[in-house]
C-alpha cells in the first residue's frame, strides 16, 4: 500500500549508533523499502535506497541512527534529557518482532498488564487496579501525553530494592515513537526516561529499539540493560501473539476489557492523523 504522508516524511530509527561498524554497509527495510547505509571513518553517514531511487537522508540523534525516505522530512521531536550531562544513555538493544509497530507502541502504553505480564517487577497482585490518569493532546507538538499515572511496583527499576509507588508520564511523540518518564529512585525531583523507537520494516514486522536516559550511579550498563531486556522479553510474549498482526483502529474490533484511556487516545490520534500503514481494516464483505 501507499505509505501515509505523515509516516513517509518522518524520521525512522534503523540502528543504535554504537551497534554500527565503521565502513561496513548495513542493510535494512523501512516502510517496505530496502535501504543501505554506512558510516565512514570521519563519522559521516550515508544512506541510499537499494532500488536505485536515490540517496536518503540519515542522521544520528538520541543515540540512534535515523533515516527519512522523503525529500521533505518532518522536524525531530524534542527529548531535552539527552543533553543533560549527568545522564546515563544506555541502549537496551533492538529486537525484531513479527507484529505491526503500532501494536508495539500500544503495548508499551499498557499499564493494566503490569501485574500480569511483569509480575514481581512492575506490578503484583492484588494491586491490579489502574488508577485514573489524565490524557491530553499537546496541540502545538501534535503529541499525546498521559500524566498522573501511578502504580505500586515491587521492583520498579534496577536500583529499586523495595516496592514503591511509581509515578509515570507517557508521551507518544510520533506514530512509532513513545517515551516513558518515571520516578527516578536516586533523584526524586527528576525523572528517568525510556524511549521506545520503533522501526516499521513493513506493516506486519518491526524492530523495537530501546534507549534508556537514566540518572543512576549504582548499576553497570550491563545491569541496566539486563533489567530492561527482562521487561521487554515479557512484553515480547504478548506481542508475538497479537491477532491480527496489524492494529485495528475501529473500536468494534476489540472488546474493551477495561477503561483504557491511553490506548483509545492513541487509536483516535492515529485516525485523526490519517495513519493507515500498519493498521487493520475489515476486509470488504459482500452484501447478503
Ligand atoms: Fe509491558
């Protein structure tokens, strides 16, 4: 299918910058288009479409390498935490998943599954209730913000030794980009950020790239990475079992089992922004 204007003009992640080898060509797919990219010895990046339809734009930002297929790229979303000098910027890796990237984002926004999917880490029974939170659209940036999210978590992060009430802000900055800001255990007035940068390989395959922007003097990079990979491994079991692989946008396709304001807002926002790539539409049926 044709790729929606908003996605076509957007920057999409292709690799974590530290995973790139100098002077070695890398191949991947973006929105169904095969691309090749490399970094030269001077640190310059180069990318081109494999189908011969020309070079593409490529930049390194937020510890990640991004490509835009359009000649008229959108502006980047802002994540000022990356500029704070005392932040630890740690990648939790890139995982290829057989599901629409929109499903991966929606799953990332799902606090309701904490006690069941992340038992003993991000939630535990009997604390299964999702307390009311606020969802708003930042009209100027065209982003979704969910604030006042709270959850009692047995082990909220690699530095949390005892259960704490964690406060969250979720932010959907792009159809395939979401960020989570959470209580920072060693610095209560600041917040750790976890970035989920999803690369849409096609409508039914994606790569989830995760980057942590943390305040943490205690854990090694290995420990931070292992914690986040454990959490994502639990999510993976949910993601690979999604049916259909693409995300239905019409409410009637899925039974709302709980008041899930964030997922509803995300689906509505995708509809309003005319994002169809990676979504599921009911096949046309013949009139009886
Ligand atoms: Fe999860």
